[in-house]
C-alpha cells in the first residue's frame, strides 16, 4: 500500500505484522531494502489493508476481524528514532480500535466472521468497504460507524454470529444416553466396521459441503473504485458488479467467462485481469473496448503509473502496456521493434536428457543408476527422470488418494529414489535438484546443471489420476513445467492402461491427461477456511488408514479402492473449485498446449499386434526392428491421428523393453513363463516443439526447436521387468535480451515522430477552474466549492487531497505544513464528494464542511484534552484539486487554502460512548461562492 503523503510503502505480512518501507531509499553499493517502523497488528496473517480518507490504516484478517490504527499515533511513532522503535510499536498497538469488538454486544456480532479478504477506501464519500468471499460491510471512515452489512446479491444481511454451544449439549446428551443404556461389548471387527462407516459418513458430509462451495462460484476476487466513484467488484465466475456509494447494487454483467483476478482504472478506462491471463479494457459503463492475452498465467495485479498499465502474473512476470493501447501507434512500435529483432535476439543450445523406467516396485543398485543416467550426463544441462510403479499395493494407493485430498504427496520410497538418482548425477557439485511431483506410483523429478540454474525458474507441478474412477494413481500422469531462457517447457511422466486389447483406453488416458493437466505451485492448506475443510479430509483419511488391514481382511481390495476413489474424487471437486468458472471450448486451451515444448515419457503400455510370441522373439534376436515397428500399436495410432497428435519420436533402434524376468541379463531374459507376454516397446519418449515444417529455423517466431541425439534402452539393467530408456534432446532456444530491447524501445519512442506526437497528445488536460482559492470556516460552517469544466468536448476527472496541515501561531511567519497519511484529511473537515466526473461544460459542487466530533471522555470542562487539543487552535490547510482528462498522463492542479477560526462556545459534544450508534445531525451555515 503506497502512502505518498508520508513517502512510505506499508505492507501486511503472514506473521501479523505491518511494516513500513521508505520510498526514497538509496541502493548504492548493493544495499538491501531496509525495513522502517513496524508493529504487531494481528496474531494471524494480515489479509487486507487500506488507508482511509483521514489517513488511518485499516487492516483485516481471519475471522472477520478489522482493526484501525489512527493516524495520530502513527504520526507520533514515525517521529521517534530508531532506538525508540520498540516504544513506537507499543504506542501504535495500544491505540488500536477493534471494530468487531465495537459491534459485538452480549456475544452477538453484527458482521460476518468470514475472512476479511479486501478493504477498500472510498475517498469520494469518506467510507471504507470490507469484503469477505460473499459478504460486505460498509463503514464511516470518520466516525468508524457500521453503516450497512449486505451480501453479493445486494441484499441486507441481518444475520449475526453467536457462539455455538450445541457441541457441548450434544456431548452431554451422548453421556446421558451412554449412562442410561448398557450395550453388550462389541468385538474388534464390529468396532472397526462402525468406525469405518463413521469415517466414510464424515467424508461424504464434507464432500457435500465442498460441493456446495463449488456450486456457489460467485465469490469476490477483486475490488476497485473507479474515477467516477462507482465501486467495481469482480467474481470467480467472471461476473462484474457495479455498486453505488451506499452499497446498492446498480448492475452486473460478464465480459469474459473466466475468474476475475484484478481490476484497476485510470480516467475513463477500466482494466480487468482474468485467471486465463487475459486483460480487457472496459468503459465506465462496462462496455467492452478491447482485450488481449497478456500472460499465460492468472493476472493477479494491475496498476497504472507514468502513462503505462503494468500487469503482474502468478509466475512473477511483469509487463507494461501504454494506457492508450490499443492505438495506431502500437502497430508502428511493433513494426519498428520487429525490424530490430536481430539486435536483441539471442540463441542458446540446451541439452536435455529424459529417462523413463517402470521399476516394478523394486529398488535399483547404484551401478544400475550409473549405467542408466550417470554415465550419459557429461554433456547434459537438464536431467528429467520419470518412474512408474515406484510403490504399489492397495494400502499404499488408498493412502495416497487420501493424502492427495489435502494436498500432501510423496513417500519415503519416492524420496529414496530421488536421493539415489541425485547421487548418481553428482547432485551436490554438478547438478541441483529443482523439483519433483509424486502421485502414488508415479514420480517425476528434475535436475539442472548449476551453471544453467540462473536461467531456469518458475517451476510448477501437476498430477492427473487415470486409475479406478479417474482417482487412483496407479495409472495417470505427473508433470513439471518450468521456464528455460524464458521459454515454457513441460515434462509429463505417464503410465497408461495395460493389456494388449486396451488400445482405446490408452488413447483415452492420454487425451484425459493432456486436456485436464493443470499446473500449480505448492501451497499451505492450513491458512484459510478451505484449508480447514481439507484438514477435516485428512483426519477422516487417517482414520481410514488405521482400519486399512481390516478392510483388506473383511471386504477385499475392490471396496478399499472404491472408497479411496470417492475420497480422491471429492478432492478433485475441491481443486476445481479453485480454478474458477471454466472457459468455453473455443477459448479454453490446455496448459500443455500453451508450452513452447512438451515432452511425454513413461510406460505407455502400447504393445505389438498381429504377431506371436515366438515370431517376436525371433525378430528381436535377428534385430529386425524395422519389421517389428510396423506392428507397434503406438505408431499405428499416431499415424491414424488418434493419439499424441503433433508429437514426434526418434527412430527406435533398441530391442523391446518389456517384459523381462528380473535378474536375467540379455535378450534371453524375456518372459518365458506361462503367459509368455509378447515383447513390446512399452517405455517411450515423445516430444512436440514449435517446429511446424522441416525447414523452420529457430527464431522468436519459432523459439524452441528440438532434435534427438540419443534414444536407447539400457539392456544391462536387470532390477525390473522393464528396461530403462533414455533420450537426449538438443534444443535451440531463441529468446529476447530484455536489456537491449528496452534500449531499442526507448530509441524508437525518442525518434519516431508519430509515436512522439501520440504521447504528447496524451498529456492534454481540459481547462478547468475553481470558484475560489481561499476558504474560511468557523465551527459547523459549510462552503460550496465549485469546479468548472470549461471544455465543450472532453470530460474531466477531479480528485481533492489535503497536502498539508498546520496550526496558526502568531509568532511563526512560515507555516509548517504537514501531510497526513496518503494525503488524508483532518477529522474536523468533511469534503464531499472528494472525487468525481465532470461532463463537458458542467460544474461540480463540492461541500467543504467543518465538523467537530468529540466524545465526553475526550473533554475536560468542554475542552478537548488529548491530541484533539490541536482543534482549539486556529488551523490552516492546503487542498489540492487534481484534474485530468479521460486518458491523460498529465495532471493539472488548483490550490485552495482553507482556514478554520476556532470558537470555543461552538463545540458540539457527542454524548455517545459507543461510536457505532447513529450520528446526530448538527446545525450548519451554507455559504456559496
């Protein structure tokens, strides 16, 4: 939160502290950004902050708690030295005003207990909006009175939060029942069965509640006040809602089906950022002006500054857009930059080795890992390893499904594999482990050479189950996505359906994974209400595991997997609820489809068809792979366009990698048992890059081109019934040298006359005037300040701030003007409306009113005693009326001096001790200029 008045940036943190940072710090000699004054605002994370019309800081946190930190105590604390920092923190902490406590009487609270996700200061009307997921509360910024509580539909909320005593009563009733009735002792199996049924019922009830959350997708995701004073809110279903200053719903509309993530405005334009990475420009009435794809990640923040719109995405990318875009100068700028692309284009070569192995629940020797991976990485920059069947069994699969429901993944066996592979790769000195993802039996991990590590980042993970009910992780896919030289590359490790005849099922597995795999970053799940919901899942899942062996004994494998599938399916409901409303089929594009390069590896389970076991063995022994490839199911399905559309594979020149008898070396180790499974190339590596044709060269238009330098199986490894496979891809990557491009961008702006003329035109501000530059007030006086728009064609937007305040002293010739936080107003002055829109040839009337407000405890013999004692002196302040056009980059200002002459007899005493009571009206005198 930027406080221009104090030249500070205020930030709220997970530890509950509010910290300040000086805006004018010097960063010479590598000095770090230094923290200034801070204090403990909450015991829980600070979820929202705003600075009110009067310079007070409002903070919100979990449980509906809203606290105010008055400017007067902040100002005193900021004036203390570094040595007195602890005293400064105590001064602020003791001045806190807890709004929830003020509106709670006899345990009954008039506001919602949901987390305060958003706080918005309405500086037009001196109000503050607080919002949770679906409930608003509206407050008077001056008196801190609760004005209204209403829901997202605009309906007044009369509900109250009352402490729940029912669980205690239920417990007492349970005790009475247990004492009044004696049952025969139950056996272990019967008690186990009852406990399991209870756990299943708890999971079903929680899943039902989660489903209700998913159905209600109209959750508040963004808030903003436009330049004309209209409040905008954006919802998770893409709905945009207009509110007036009194909390009345004016209109709602949808311009894009994805979740709204951010909103900002400047003049007559409003920018909306979506979860799909799109940005739209709307006018003040909500009409669509333009739109474009800004990022491939959700746009979580939008701000306007220095004539540009800046967008921030979840991966940390920041991009800038001219506030006049789209405009004719955009095409000029793109053309000029394109002509200079050779100056800022850089090409890099990166070698990636992808390894896949179905380990069959076994563990490899270090010799086997060296043979498969360690011996081939001398020229490799990135190593990606995909394992299948790391750990199997009904118990493990059920436990994994339960853990997935609460966002937990991984196992000790999976960690063992990562550690030993890292040892084979000389992890400590040569490679660095960047990340991994495990889904039950599937594991993918990635290592990056340390010299390349600065150019690799933004790691995201994903998992899609394809087992029983699309919920169990014995089959499915796990993925990693990362940026290499600013290009997105995805790696997916898969295990498809088994058996010769299940070709269509394997095709469906690929299609399901490709369409539904969604990459996210790891998050903590105990930090919010949704996390507590998942925590309940975890408790039920742990109870399930306690009775796992009884399940196996009593009901058998199918019951266990069906129950685990139900738990995992419910988790999918929870995950999907966080994705917002899905886009239409025309607009939706899978995450894997957005990547510059995608690599699939794994046990795809495609077999050889139309051939007998003996014929296949003979052809393998003769190394007649050309004929065998004609019998490959995967090759046939790809030619028919039914699977892996657009993907390529290197020519297979190694024997089929399945199925072998463990411990038997050489080609004589193929399955010779009763089933005599036909050898097959189950273990494969396929890829898709930007290359559309055979002659395409690496460029910014085609940034990633791959070629295969090695594709082979390690036939000497005998620890599994599959042989490990490795594939080396040589990547040519074209990327932008951003420093050089920025320099060229600046040269174009400085030299191109059309662009310079356009930028100069944006500086235009229509002519305006104010009715006076001097106002004198006595107690309770009201003056009508007129702001006139003299333009016959252009509308203007104005905003009034107080840039300085001082007490008038007879012995001081030069007033010492001091601003309040964020150029806020003193509490004795009301300026309404303090911002707004003036149509061509129209006049805005602004009320400038003096208002005393003291409670009895603030007065001694009718005179204010604390910091309010300043109100007994004559005062002078400077109002600045800032005016700009509909899309102006410049601002013109008018200065208005306001003087207050104190009269002790005119003080109006507020007899209320509860500031939440209704405000009494006082007399006023109207004067017009």
